[in-house]
């Protein structure tokens, strides 16, 4: 059975010539953008339990509540069947952010024997950035 090992959301994922991945702008907590609109988001998803699977179908959608904001077509992916884990890297650009709220990134993986959906929720706030040295919970000096 497929099992989610990690689901990291960031600004960009760069695949280096060495085969390593560089995660740029990792989001830990709420994301604040200055105005409603769209932005670029990437994710790295690590799924265990894929040994013996040489191909799968991938579908990515973003939602706020029940509203589907974006959806990819079905993406056919190939992989090495002898390896148990698989890292999926995907960029959503533009990522729609029309209002503040909790946004779900839903990734569905379909193999010949199973279908699993993994969800990562991120909070997006809209407004100016706090002054340096002042977080939202710190009063001015």
C-alpha cells in the first residue's frame, strides 16, 4: 500500500545536475502575499510502497473548501519498479489565491492496483508584510 512519507510545499524545487533537489522558499506556517491573485508554488511529495510499480497516473488539484480552483490533466509518469519510494516534484503556476483561507493541494496517484489521494493544507493570508523584527504577535517598542 502507498504511504505518504513527506509533502513539502515551497516556492521552487530545483533539480541539480548531481541528482539532488534544492528546495527554495520552504513554507513553514502561513504564507502571506501582498495582494489577491496568483503565485508560483512547488511541492515535493515522497511516497513509499511503490516497489514493483513501473508507471502511474498523477492528478493535482487545488481547492478552498469545496471550490476547485485549478486541476491538471492526468499526467502519465514512469518510474524504476525496483525502488520502494518515489519522489514527485510538481509546480503549480499560476497557483490561484483569490482570497485569504486554507488551500488544499490534493495529489491523486493511480496505479494498476490502487488509487490514493494525499492532501496538504496551507494557509494563505493577504496583506502587507510585518516590519522586520516584528511578527504578528509582537507589539511595537
